[in-house]
C-alpha cells in the first residue's frame, strides 16, 4: 500500500505549511517574532487559533479555498497519473486536499474515500481505498491539525489507526512525499516496528520502504533499524525524482508476468 505526504500535493502547486503559519499569524495579529522564534509549531499555533476563534472551522474554510489547484493541474501531473496507474489497493494520505480523488476521477478509476468509521463500513472492496489519515476538508471533526488533535492520536486507537494497523500488518508499505523530519510520521514508523517487534514474528514482516529525493546516511541507519528500507532519487528536484522513481516502478510491475494467467 502507498502512504502519501505533502510533497505530492506541493508538486501540483499547493502551498507549503509556512503559508498556513503566515495566515494564522496574520489572522491572530501576532508579532512576527513569536512565530519565527522556533518555539511555536504550526500545530501549537492552530491550537491557539482554535482557542481564539472558538473552532477550527474558519481556518478549515480558508485552507479549503486556498489549498486548491485546478483540474487542469492535476490532469497534467505525471506523478498523479502514475499513482493511479500503479493501482494500489489502499492509499493512505495525511493530506487534507482532494487531489488524489480528483486524479482518480480524471483517469476514470473508482475509489472509496475513507475519513471516518462510517466510511470504513461503507467501502466497496473492489475499488482503491483512499484513506484520509489526518482528515478531510468536508468534515471538520475529522481534521488532525491542532496540537490537541495530534496528542489525541498518539494512542493510535481511533478507527483509522486501528484500520492502519490491520492493513499494515499484511502489506508492503511505500512512503512518498514526506520529510523524515516529520515527527508524526517517524512515530508512525516506530509504532509499526514496535508492533512487529512485540509480536514475536518480526522476521515475517513484509518489507516497507521510504522514498526520499536524496540519500542520507543518518536516516538510512535509523530507519533501517526500524525495518524500513530507504530509497532515494537520482535528481535534485524532489517531485521529478519521485516521478522518475514511480515511472520505473510501474515499468517493473508491468514487466511482471500476470499472476492470474
């Protein structure tokens, strides 16, 4: 299964997290030095925004309007087309936007969007599942954005966490579009390793991979200790490196003999 991060959405023009931080600071009339001193993360700032505004709704509405790209941009994205063509049975994403769903629509492929327990029960097994692991703009309650939201997920016992653990135990996982400085993803990878280590069957664990644009001796060693193989690109530009990698992966898949023949 595939696990998709912000780098994939940024490849079609979505802004970085820094634009969200700037917007919140302006809305809250905060001095620039408070945001720039490094002590305040975007999650903490979003928590403060919720306290001041009474809900995350206005921020979600702004993000829904601003974090939107045209249908033409997704249609022209080779990266998104490759994700559809690779035909993963399950795709997890921490992105709130609907670019993956739009790519499936554009290329005429069916899918199940899953953002809550009700969606899990209603999903059809014949279509790719796109699991919105940190929520969806259509459902404020599903969003994992502010600090409390992340802390509430640390126990990994929400319906989507339970589903992920079940899916991950029997699947090879490929993580793409992530910075490995993202502590939430690192915690997810660590918990996955911990689950297998405590099971007594660690040698039977399916292999998992993280694609990064550039090699890193430090990351390769740490992730390798958790049973995650790091793959890296051959070009400097992150989205181009990922596109080339997925293109080679698709060619390899297509070259394999049909298991059903």
